[in-house]
């Protein structure tokens, strides 16, 4: 292998700043991606990883700083300008034309005559190992092949830099192995690959160098030799984790014999297998897992949104078959969805109407009373400290944190005995986050069981009485008291040999 | 071969033949060549509207103003002829009227971002109103007979209009297959973000679709005036919905990205044939719309059910494959050592 330091730089970032609404997301980063290397980019939520990628691909302009491509200054107003300079991104979800043929997918938008484009597409597809019927529609080929279609598209545009965003997240083992070979073939042609992944074993296996972002700065940038999964995790974790861990007040030991408010027995669905767990009154169970681990699919299956599930769900000591969201709510289970805009809030309606929506949906009265609705909403606005001018303020005009509290109020309006919170603090500011944590504590004090799903390991460590880790659809349990941030992260980020699997379900081979 | 047989156009064409054969058991006259030619002849107006509509629907838009555009173009055509303009010039005026009216739709949708249904619903009102204002609400009757003779001239006993529209359709189909930018209509409708990322000018593509829709409505106006010899106020009224129905019937997805000229042609032929069959079955004309609507609904539902069962079978097969291959059989680290 060539000595990495002698290769020319393909993309160089110098002192790049990106500021959103006065909040710096990138704080003067320096970064070098060299020709012919696979360079892994790591970082947790909010580390600035996706902002960095968007700046390289022309989706964002940096607030300050210089971008150089092949040693020349560059400035991109849109992605097609980055294409013209040889930078091509393969998004996590390939941008395929599902109804057009594979050939059309490969050659769409290219200049030059059709015959020579097709010949080139075929040659490159052979070289990369994309062996599908070129007349098949884009939507009918596997995700792995759709990704290869994207890679060939990039090569057709003479890409010198390929950015692969979580390319392995929806691939099978076999497909990951062959992608690794393809990445090597590409670097042998002098192409630079920026490789983004949550899977530390793959990062260490496939990359030449690794850079880790934390809070908008690079905290590590080194050749892969000598790095360990533990070292990477340590670099990714926030530096103030000591205080975060200490913030959790000592709680009286929960009596093991109180009847569970939520119990899963051998639940299997599209993205998870044989999940069993119990949630007792007044308990916070943390479910840690990276994006794509199957945690949201699990929550949606419990709440009856996805009916294609086997196994049992018990709410308040009763088995609930033929689950629908309505049935679950009637049984006393509430669910805070991950994507509040798409699934949680009525953006164009007054906040009071979102808050009262679930209570109204299950209510018995036929007629609405504006005043009763207002009083009802005011109760939650006070309790959750929602900041708004009036209960009639339209939700769209609220801050993210207050929108999240409105959605939380809607879930709590039913007086649930168990609550599933999926990423309850995503995209909200620090003080709203503390409010959410306080609300969770109040709920548990009142005897409600809370299942918190989060990809932020620090949040899980701070909130949870017990921690479960979901990884590629399989749940593993961390022993009681063994929930240090490092252990949770190691298990969730798939560091080899670190997860303390005490529950290893039978898996069809 | 199987691809053609499985296509929606083939399904509709087969239904069309079945329907005609079935009606022929009641009334033999339906199989006379002259009858079949007449069906094609009376479908020409709708066919042109439908082909134009297809461009818009390919890009995931919709144009409900095509009937009104045809009406307005017919009025301009009639005015030009009555003012003594030579036929080619009058035709050009009609086509230009249609194209400009379509471009206005395109500008509203692309430049200002008005949702297509709102934009074209508004221009539907505007163009129909303009028609009334220009004519003072009365029909244009004294169209020169020269134009009417166009419609009665026959070549190989087929009206010359049929040949002309056939030529237009074939030329359009060839251009669609040959011109690179024609693929952009599909790309933009199938995945607008993806098209943008590949450097395709999505806005210009959408604009062109509305302009073509208007242009074809202008052509339809010329055919219409030639066939009936005057311009009634109702010209094109209600035809926009028929054009959309025909496009859908032919297999063009309202979600954009799929469809061929073929689909539009077959859809328009079928809807026209349904009307004719009613006459041969001596069903009162008041039933026409109800029957056409029922036919459209049944074809679309049947097609949906067929496709869903196909898709389910594929999904089950793929899930089984995933499960077999995705077991944690081998870790990467082990694979290396």
C-alpha cells in the first residue's frame, strides 16, 4: 500500500466555519481527503458531520473558510457545481428513478451521444461489479445494486471524490463484503472515498484514515493502524459526560414484583427479531441504538402502526392483539414519534388543538367546547412550561423545543400508564432538553413507565434505570449498574467484542 | 413480447376489441369498416388533448385547463378565418394561442410555485371567460367552407384528418424516443430531487410540459372546427376531465414518471368507443358519462389489483432472500483473518 502521506490532496478544507442562527455548528475545521484513500468520517448526533458533508458537496456554503479541490480554490452554489469538479455523493437512500430503466438511471442528465454513454455505462458497471439487467426498472433492483448505480453515475461524471453516506446500513453481510472490494478497486484508480458509517468494525476494516468530529471540531485524525474501537468511542463522546452521568439523582430501588405496565414477548418484525422486554411502573428503560438499528420500527410495531409483527404485547397486564394506535391509547400507552413534523404535530393549527387532539379522538362527547379545550390545553402549557403567546398560537411559529413539548402534551393528555418516547430531544435546545428530562422524572414519580429511545448515548446514560441496546434488530441487555457511557456506546456502535450479549436469540442461519 | 402483453395499453386494447366484438353480437353494423373509421375520426379531438395532458402528468403535474385552451384557440381560429386569413396562417394563430395559454400555466407553476391544480383551475376560468368576452357570447358560425372540406376529404377512404393526427402522433413518439431531453419529463416526474442532483433543469422541463399541453390543445381546436364547421361556446367544455381520464386509463401514473404516447392514444380511443357502443346498443345518450366513469374505475381497480399481487409476490421473495443472507454468520474481522 502506498504511503498515505505522499498522496496528493483531493479535497482540502481550511478553517471552515458554519454558523446557523448565530450558533456555530462547525468551528474552523481543517480537513484533508487524499486521492486513493478511504477516509472514514465519524461523529455522533450534532457533531457537525452532516454539515461537513453538505459543504463538500455544495448543498451548503460555509460561513467562512476555504475549500480546495485538487489544489484549486472552489466555491459551490449547488450540488451540480460540485459534480463538475469531480465530487459525487452517494446518499444513504440512493436517488433512483424507480420507474425508469437501469440504463436510463445511469445515463440520465449526461451529455454525449446515447450509444457511447451506454457503452461506457456497461464498461464501468462490469468493472464495479454491477450485474443487473439494464432494461429492468430502477425500483426493482436491490438497494445494494441501487448504490452501485449511484457509484457508476459518479464515475460516468469522472468523479475523483466519492462520498458514501452510511453505504452499509441496509446491506446484507455478503453485499458489505463485496462493497469493500469495490471500494478498494476504486481507490486503486486514484479515487478518494469519504466513508461515513456508524459501524466501527467496518470503519477500522475498510479505511486508511479516520477523522472524528465532536461539537464542530476535529478531535482525532489519524491513520487507522493503531486505532481501537474503544479509542474511537472515547473520541466521539462529549467531554462533559462526567457531569451528565452525575445529574441523575439516586432513585429508590424499584420493587421487582410490581406488575409491568408494558411487556413484550418475542416480538419480531421487519427490522427486528425476537424482542422481549418489561417496563414497570415508575421505571425509565433506555433503548439505545444507532440510526437504522430497528429501534423506531420496534416502537411503531408496539403501537400498532406496523401490523406485520409476530409476538405478544401486553399493556397494563392485558395482552393486546390486533393493535391499532387507537387501541393502544385506550389501553393506556402513549407514543411520541421520532419525526414530530411528519407524525406528531398539526403545524398549521393552534397549539391547543394539537394538545387536545388525542383526548378528543377518544372522548365521548359529541360537541366541542372551545373553552373546555382551552382550559385543558392551558393545564398542560403550565405543567410542561410551554412558551407561547396564547394557546391559540399556530404551532408552526413555535420553536422546536416548544413544538416538542406540545407533542408531548398531546401524548400525556390521555393519562397513560406507559409512554414510548422516540428521540424526545432531537433538534431542541439545551433548556428545552432539561425540561423534557424534568417531565420524564415527574412522570416516573407519578408511577408511569417510560421507554426512552435515543441514539444519544449520553442521554440514555443520564435518564435510564435500565439500559437495553438495539443493534441490527437484535436487543441486548447491559447488566444492572453496568451502564457507563462507554459500555452503552460500545454496544450500540457495534464495536467488535464489546457488547455484553446476555440475551442471544436464536437466529435463522 | 411478454412486456407488450403485460402492459396496460395492451389490456385496454384487448378490452376495446372484446367490447366491439360483444356489441357486434347485438348489432352487426358495429363491425363495418366505416363504423370503425368513424370511431377513430371522432376520437381525434380527445386524442390530441390527451397526448398534451400526458406531458404534464409525466412530470407529476395536472392541467385541467386544456378544454378551455382548446375553446379559446378555436375562437381565435374562427376569427382569423373570418378575417380572411389564409388557412395555414389561421392554423398557426390557433396553435400559438394554445402554446401561449399553456406557457402561462407553466410560468405560474414553475416561477411562482402555484400548485398545478390551482393554477390550471384558475386559467380554466380565465380562458373560458376570455372566450365569452371575445365573442360576446355568441357562436362563430360563418366559418369558410374551405376548412370544412378538410374534414370530409378522404384518402384511401379514411378522412385526411385521421392521417394528419396519426402523423402528428408518430412524429411525437419518434421525437420522444430520440431526443435526450424528452427523458427529462420522466426523470422529473419520477424523482424531482434526484433529477436536480444530476443537473437536470427541472423547472424548464415542467414549463415545457405545460407549453406542449397548450400546443396540443391548439391542434385539437383546429381539428374540432374543421369537423363541425362552427365554433360553439361549449367547445372543449368538460373535455379536460375526459383527457385526464383517458391518460389514466391508458396507464399513465398520476404519480408521474411512467407513460407513453401509446397510452394516451389507446385511452382516448377507448373512451370514444364506449360512447359509440352506447349508440349501437340504443342506450340513451344520458347514460354516456356514467358508463364511461364506471369503465374507467373498473379498469384502474383491476390494474391496481393485478399490480399489487405481483408486487406482493416480489416482496415476499425478496424478504426471504434477505433473511437467508443476513444472518450474522460471519463478522468482517473474522473474514479478514
